[in-house]
C-alpha cells in the first residue's frame, strides 16, 4: 500500500531566496522604469515630513531611489539582511517588512526635518539589521545569536548612520527604520513568562 501523498514543504533557504529576489528585483525594476520612462519623476513619492497630502508616500518611499548610485549602495546590504531575516519564515518576514515600512516611515513623516524628501531602501536595511540583532537578544537561541553576530560583523559599522553626521543623508530613515526593526523583533520573538498551568510543580524526593 502506497503512503498518502503529502505536499513538499519549501525549504526556508529557498523561500528566503525567492522573497529576497522578489524584493531586490522589484526595487531595481522600479528604478529602471523611473529613470528611463519618467526621468526620475517618481522620486516625488518619497516622504515629505508632515505634508498631509503625501502621508501615503510612507508606503512607496522605501522602494524608491535617487538614481542608480543610490540603489547600488543599498542593494548588497538589502539583499544580505533581507535574506537573513527571511530565513526565519515567510510570514514573519512579511510582517517585519510591513512594520518597518509603516512604523519607521510613519515616524519619518511625523518627526523628520521639515522641507526634506526621504526615500530609499536604507529604511529597510536598518530595519532588518535591528530585527536580526533584536531576535538574537530576545530569542537567545544559538542560531539567532549567530545571525545577530554575523549581521553586526558585516554591517555594524553602518550604525554610525543613525546619527546626523552626513548632510544629504536621511539619518531619520536610518534611526526610525532601526527602531521599527527592534519593535518587530520584540513583538515576534520576546520571551513571555510561562503560564501557571504550564509550570511543572516541583516535588522533592
């Protein structure tokens, strides 16, 4: 008798690779269309702090770039950190990405410098970096700690970007993306105390 057919589950590595490829391919496709079809005009959909008519740009700004140089600078860290985050599961990755975009971008809109335009995947880059660090801190499993250490080794130097040290760079997107990534890690991976019914009573022998 043949065993019943069970659907094959996609390995986390393959799933993470697919999600990362879709994310990176999407931002590159957008920039190609923007540069060659619109002459860079889509950059107007970046975040302009406290402009009520452009609040919805929170959803588009992380996927826009001010030219191919800007996109190239973000592509490698975005690919690496997104893949490392997506390995933890597609659902968690999508929720984490949504939180970084909405919370991080919302804080940029609310608290960013007036009269400035904020766009670029660095919001996601710093969000994923913080997420991996936060998961390592709250989950404290060997795999999570190793991923956090690797992320810090590769991109820990970028944390200087959280400070307003470079004119023309959106340190607000870096800072608020980072805070949103920590929030995603805390909500999804912080250890909760066991319920009383789950605690086994101790009986001395």
